[in-house]
C-alpha cells in the first residue's frame, strides 16, 4: 500500500459510489490504505464513516404499545422491503430525551428520528440547531397529509420541514365509570380533577409542567396560551397535589394505575384510554372545551443520513402502513380523511376530525410555552415536591 495516493483513493471511492466495486472491497481498501495517508483526518473521513456505517437508522419513540405498533406495522415491513434495519429506542418524556440528545457527541450523535409531540418541541429542536431540511420530492406521500398539520411546522422553519406529521392526539380526562358516572363527569368537566370526593384517587402526568398548567388554567377560567394570573395557577396545582394519589411518568404506568383502580380520574393520553376501553376496562373519556390537543411528528435530527430517513418516512406515510400504525397505537393518522379512506376504528378514535381541517382544536402556542420553559418547569417541580 506504499503507492496509495489520494487520487487513487478518489477513483476507488467513485467506483464504490457507482457500484463497480462492493462495499466490502471498499472497506478492505480503506483499512489497508488509511494509515499510510492519514485518511481519518482527510476530506475522505466522511467516506470512511459512510462505508463503515451499518445499513440502519435509529428511531426513538414512546415505548409499548405505541412502539409495538410502529415495530410491527412499519419497521419490520420496511426492513423486509429495503434491508435497512430500524433500531427501535424509547423514552418516557420529551425533556429527558432532549437531555440525552444534547449529551450525545456530536450533539444529536447516534440519534436519527424521534417521534416528538407538540409543535413547541419542534421549535425547541430547531432553535437548538438539531434540525435538517428534508427533500419533500423524496417523500411523495406527504401529499396525503393534512395541510393543517404541515403548516405549523413550516411556519417555524420558514417553509421547509425537518419532520413529517404522523398522528394526532389529545390529553383529555380519563375516569373510572364504576365510581364516576358519565353525568357527573360531564357536569364537573375540568373540576373533576379537583373533586374533594376523589382524594387519593386522582392522578396526573408528573413529568410535564405544561399539561398540569394547562388544566389549572382551564380550571381557573384562563386561556392556556395566555395565562394572566399565574398565582392562581400555582395555587390550584398546590390544592390539587393534596388530592393526588400518584404522578405517573409513562403511558404504561398511566394504564396500570387506571386498570388496577389505584386512581379513578386523571389527565390521560387519548390513545391509551382507547386501548384500555378496547381491553374492556370501565374507563370513560372526557374532552372538555379547551382540551389539550397535540400532533406528533417524525423529527429527523441533524447528522442523519437523509436518503435513508426520507425513504423510511415515505414508507411510513403509505396509507396501508399509516393506517395499520394508527390502529395499533390508537391515535388517528396525519392522513387527510378527505383524500384517504380511513377505517371505522380510526373514525371512532377520540381525536379524529373527519374534515381534516382541525378547526376548534386547541394546540399549545410554541413561542409562548418555550419562552417560559425553564421558569415554569422549576416552579412545577417545586410544587410537585410539596413546596
């Protein structure tokens, strides 16, 4: 290998790119040539990483049963069709996942695609420099996605996309119909979460200050996207804490608490409620005016192989795959129901909108919530801890 030059390396690299030599042959050549010409510090370092990289992509989501729906209905079929493995990771909440992304090296590191929730997290990742610019021509199935879900993302990234919308959900109120009648739940509305008669039988999502503040705002007669009396918000949450049996930290824990009747009422993700109902548990779902609505999307992190990512995203937006995933995770897909025929099961899901316009859905204002992220998180953590 004493005669290796960068010109020769360039010719070999072009042969590899054009398919004239195999990946194995190219890797072998790089292994022998690298030390003699200081390859790892050269402009060809990217070629080395590309050649050595496994044909795989990492996807992080919310864990089972949501992850199971992706795994069975999208990832396995995608791997079978393309030979590209999808490495399936999971997280419990958005803040802890973002901490992991920040701590990776380089920032973003081994993380590729994340199943993020709510538009404010899209804005957070963009502001932190983790975004990409997707080539929409490589994702032709975007044409079937609701425009009302695409627009909020493009507004943040000035006309481009770093993610594709994938499903729609709500954080409403779940209640056990054995102990709380439908009439009582509907009469109390949000006040059900502050019902003194339910002391030690109420739950909430402890890891998310937004959800708790959102319902405290509704309880005190304020707009969640324009809270004018924060003192009343904090006081309402202090009073509610006295009634709380458990602050749950994951969807699995939420379902366990409800199924085992450890709690009778809680804020809850609509898809998890639907699954409990399908399993035969006596769980009702309340969606009062101002219910916290959100979209979820597949965010592509900086440094990801966009060709592979776009291939996976387009596959996941195929109606057959998107509908199967939606039925598996119990959240309506981002597909526009006026363009794609959806199933009866999807049409019965709590957050489904037959018009595809999402008029009347109340979403979190990303600028408003992100501007107060640190202060409100710290305040909520203190209240949750009992101070």
